[in-house]
C-alpha cells in the first residue's frame, strides 16, 4: 500500500512510539478505547510492552491527531466525536475536494492519472462492503478522498490530510458501524464522483460532493 495514502495503523513504523500511537489510534477509531475514557501512560506502555518514554511520545502524537486531550499528571482523555466535529471535518473535506476539482479543471492532463489512482480504494471499498467490514471500509474511504484532495499537488494540504486522517477514519467508521447500509450509498457516491472526474465535469462534481456528504453523513441520525 502506498504509505502516502495510508492511515497510521496501516504503515510500518520504525520507532516504538510511532507503533504505540498507531495501535492506540486504531483502538480509538474502533471504539475499543471509548470516548471520554482516561488513558494513562502506564496503561499504554503495558498494552504495547514498552517503557513510559515512548508511551509518553505516543500520547503526544494522539493529541496531535485530535484523538485525545492531554490531562497533566493524569494521562489523556479520548475525545468525543460530536456533531459539531462531524460538521467541521466534513466542511474541511468538502472545501478541499471542490478546490481539487477546480484544479483538475485547469489541468485536465491530470485527470487520467487520478481516475486510475481511484481504482484501488474503490476496489477496497467494494471488498469491505461485501465483507460488512466498517473498519476496512473507513480506511478505504479515507484513501479515496485523500487521493482526490492530493491531486491538486499542494504539499501543505497533503500534510493536513495526513494529520486529519485518523479523525476522518473515525468519522466514517462511526457511521458505517452504526448503519452498515450506509457503506453501499457511500460507495455508490464515490463511483459517481470518479465518473464525473473522468468526464471532466467540475460543476457536476462539486454539486455531487455536497449531495454525497448529505446522503452518507446524516448528522442527525449519526449522532444518535
């Protein structure tokens, strides 16, 4: 898997702290570490069989990803995925994707490469849908959207996407796990978006992105 489109737990990490942060992030996304739960350095160290120092570094990384709030001398609290955060994350993603679409409109020579790049995450989403695997689907969903966004070639934006990756995955997982039928509608929306890109329909793409968010991320239902 191309590491530039991978989530932390999908990558090979060199340091103990990186591995601990990636594993804890996965547990938070899947809800094994619940919203509001206190996570201590000692607990993280014990769970990953390492010393307190890399566990402390892992805590800092989890905070940078927005998955925990650090509490001095106590540890960290797993953040709560609120409706406000859902709206904010989706607004950021929508803004970046429509900007990427406009960039493609100005650089049509990039379209074929992007359409080809989208095939892998679409195939992964189909496999996850067939297996009713919301966690794998969330990872493939992130890969699809980050490919769209990074097609504009902005390295700063690419860094932002990487930092927000675990939160985007958590957002999609929360919806897909609570409403498995949503995976089919999200996949159908992605297939339509890929077709619009292939056709060079920037206006249609921008409109479909907004519909896609409304259809797949019903905030009223998702927050229940």
